[in-house]
C-alpha cells in the first residue's frame, strides 16, 4: 500500500489541508504542537476508523474551529488507485472509490479489510505504527507475540483456528485436573474406578487359594520388572559406551587446548594496550603537526630592539616634518603681513642705530629665501619618496636640495655684505617706515630661529640615516620596507611559533614518557612487541572460543570417565557380550510371562462367585466410561495441539529468519556493539561483542529501543513479500545518539528503497526533498 495524498477537512488543528506524499521515506518535520502527531493519528484513523469512545485519556482530535470532522486519503494497492473518505466522528459516513473506474463499493469497510489483508487495528499498532512510548514495550515483549503475529499474517483464517484450539483446550481443562485435589469429572470417575477396584480386589483376596496365586503373580510381576530394568540398564550402557567413544576425540582436543591456554600465561590487559595505542597515535599526530622554526630568541630580542629604533627614527622624521611645516607657515605669514617676496635678514646693531638716526634704503638679500625654497622642494621630494617607500632616495634628494639652497644663499650673502658694509638696508625694508622695520625684527628673528632649528634637526636626521639603513637591513628577515606595525605583527607571529614549538616539544616529551610507562606496564619494549603480544592474545582467544564450543559438545558427558579412558586407552566391553546378555534376559522374560499367564488363567477360573462377577461388570462399565471420558479429553488436547503445530509449521522457517534479520539490524544500529538476538520461549536475549549474553532488562533505555526497532523492522521485512503497509514512526529515536540516529535513517532509507512507504514524524529539521515542514499555528 502507498498512501499518495491526504486531504483533511477538519481534524485537530488542521482544516482544509492537503498533503502529497512520496512512495519511499516521507519525513514530516516540525516543532512541538506543529501537528505531527495529529497528522499521524489522522492517517491511522482513516485506515481503521475514527474512535467512537470519548474520555480524558482518549484524544478524538475534534476540529478547533468546530467545523466538519474527517477527510480523505488516496492510496494505491497493486497498481490500483483508491480514494477513501470518512466524514463525521460518531456517525461516520465512509466512501471507498476506485479512482480509475469511479466505482463506489457498496460495503467500503469490507473492501478496506480485504485490501489491508489480515491486519486489524491492534496488529497494525503492534507492528507498523510506533512512537517513543511504544518502544518501551520491549521490556515486556515475549517472542511468542511475534510468533502469534506471524501466524496471523502467514495463514489465512489462523485466528479462527486458534479460537477453536483454545476452546478445545478449555474443554479438556474443565474435565480433568492435573492436581491431586482436583474434583473435575474425569478425576471423580478415576477416583470411583480406584475405589471399585479396591473393593473387587478385597473380595477376591478373601478366596482361600486366591492369596497365594496373587502373591505368585505379584512376585512374577516384580521379577518381570527387574528383568526389564536390567535390560534397560544394559541398553543404556551400550548407548553410553557408544556416545563416550564418539566424545573421546572431542575431549582430547578440548584437554589439549586447555593446556595451551594455561601455558600462554597471563592475558594481555587490552585496556592498557588500547590506551598505549591511543597515546602512540597522539604522538604520531603531534609529529605530523609539529611547528618548527630556526629563529632564535636572541634574534627575536634584537629584532624587537631594532623595531623600537625604527619607531624612534620615524617619530623624529615626523617631528622634523612638523617643524618644517611650522617654519614654512610662520615665514608665509610674515611675508603676507609685510608684502615681502622673500624673508629679509635681521638688521645688525649698526643698521638699527643708523636707522634710528636717519632713513636708509637697505639692499635686498635673498640668502634665506634660497635656502627656504630649497628646503620646501626637498621636503616635497622626501614626502613623495616616503609614499613610494623609497626613504633613502628621498633623504638623498632632500640633502642635495638643501646643499644647493645653502650654496646659493652664501653667494647672495657675500654680495649683500658689501651693501651692509656700506650701511645700506635690504631691499625689502626700503619701502617701509622706520617703526615698521623695527617692529618686524622680532618676527623675522623668530622665523629665522625656526628655520635654523629645522635645519639642525635635519642635520641630526642625516646623521641617523646610516643607523636607519642598518636597522632596516637587520629586519630584512622579517620583510622589506614594512611599517612598524607590520614588523611588530610578524615578530609576534614568530614569537607565537616559538611558544607553540616549546609547548609541543613539552607535550611530545610527556607523551613519550607516558607511552614508555604503558609499555613497561604491559611488559613490552616498543610498538612491534605490543603487536606481537596482541597477535598472541588473539590466538589464545581463538583457542578459548574453540574450547567453549567443545565444552558445549561435552555437556552431560562424564569428564572423569573420558579422562580415564584417555589415560589408559581402556576399551569398553564388547558389543557381542552385551548382546548375548540381552538375549538371555529376553528368554527369561518369556518364561516369566508364560508363568504369569498361567496364574492369571487360574485366577479367572476362581472368579465364579456372582457377587465378584457383578463387581467385575460394574468395574468394567466404569472402565469403559472412564476410557470414553479420557478419549474425549485426549481428542480435545491432541486436536488443540495439532492445530497449534499446524499453524506453527507455516512459520517454522520465518522465526529464525526474523531473528537473523533483527540481529543484522541491531548490530548496525549499535555500531556492532551487539552481535545477535536470541530467544527462549518467554525471553529475548542479546549477545554483546564480548560474547556476553544479556537480558533486555539489562540494556539501557536507548539500546532497548534500538532492539525493538530492529525487531519491528525485521518483522516488516519478513512479511514484505505478502504484505506491505505504510510505517508510521512518530519521533521514536530521541534516545538515540547522533551516530546511531544517522545509522537508523540509513536503514529506513534502505527499507524505503524496497517500495516500503515510511512516514517519519520528527522535530529535527531536514533539508531533504522528501521532507514536509509543518508550522505551529
């Protein structure tokens, strides 16, 4: 069956909603109260009918908007598409339509039951629909439950036959009780028969010659029983000798293995061995990711000092630039204030004295102007060089400009000296009043002082150029022409590498010490020796497993007798001797039977008394009645057992296959931590990877849930050839860890690939194409 579509008219929080489903694995995802359980219940109720009862523990999913109740689903069975519609909860109107032909079935419930096969509501809940709460039923599950489900699905009409068998069993139990105090019909008839027999024997024993005949008959019976017991003993002895002879090679092999295991000495501590292997792997991983550097701590310290020097020189350059800018600004301001083309020199004392006495026209000088222009050009070139990261070239160009400006100033100064000597004023002062000339001298002096200070700083910076070159050369291993911040960042990276290398070397030393301690504890020198110990331990384990299998074959055997036979190579008594003794016993039994028959004839002849004959008739009638009652009793019991055995024969090969498939699934879900699933008549057991057998009540909640899921999925796989119904799984894997949940989803995907439709309702988000996202209203 494949449910292709569901349309909900009104059910719980859904109203006029349509869902389309894929044929394989269909994921329904959403947060709590998004409607996952509501959709789950709607699909189930559509298949088996809406609940009629109503109470505190029964959720009927009445529509929240008080509208119509019900909906429809479209499903496909044997390539035939059907549409099932149910409307109304208590007085439900049910319609089943074959979509291709438009045929509406007169009895939709009967047709739906036929399409669902032998699966009813209870069986569907037990196998094809489960949630987290249902998985906890594993703690009370009996293997016979799955056998009962298999009988129902494998044999048409199995339930009716089981009902007949149960009725016959009930009739037989009502007629005969197995306890001494039972007072049922057959028990009372047997008690009456015993009483009549005792009365008859008492009357017969009163006959004069009857006692002796009965004593002789009893003695013969005892002798006959003795001969039978002797015969049984000889036959048992012969059977025992044959079995002992067959078991002797098995015992010899088992004894030899036990000696080899004892000679192997103490077992390898696998816990410590695994710990040593983990430490070795950590050491190997550490070697692969080991950080190495050839840079010494002294190099780092020298580089740190060089960066500090570089930062200091850069700060001096910035200070010089600031001073030059301040001098240029002051010069420009005074030139603009007095409308000068260039800065005139400061008047000498003689010039000032003469100026106070008379007006003079000083001659102009351009010494300071030439130097200032050269300085401005040099600074511009230096800034351009700094921006292009060619500091040395910029400094050289600045020096050349200053030298040219100084030389031109000196030349003009020599020319102006003649004029001053002649007590003439510079040209800049000739158009000014005496008061303005004298007032400007302080400002001119200030600007000249700034220019001189700037020139001095520049000369100091020139002296530091060689040191700057040396510093940059010493930092070339970090990079060329980098900023101070970039040098510091790279130096910090080197420092971190050194710290990391030191920590890794310390960690490696600790791991090596730990590994050697573990090797010493295990009594080995290195990894190769440990591997040899593991191989030897593995061989010992193989021997132990073989010994365990041989012990199972030797169960019930007399090991002391086998040991004695193995030691002395004693041969049992010959078969011919035993056969001859059996023949003698058989001949003696024939003689005793003959004598007993003669005595019985004599006893019958003595029973001529009518009272005894009457009692014998009553006794015979009672025997007949008891035989009839017992016959009916055994007919009922045997008939019931025959029905059960016949039904079990239909599934005799399915139960082992179911357990085999469940074992495979359980091993996958537990990452091979558990190897197989076993059963007794009333209990389920699992075998762990260390061969330990555990009961279900010894498993964790999550592992027990995985076992139940494995059993249910194995059951579905086992009956998939004759019956395929959709699986409804409502967030049943919350106790699974991530790895086992991922394996579970792979198993569901594989099962879905076999044309098995699976609805998986979950609160986890999935981006698969087969996911339907529900949003909480």
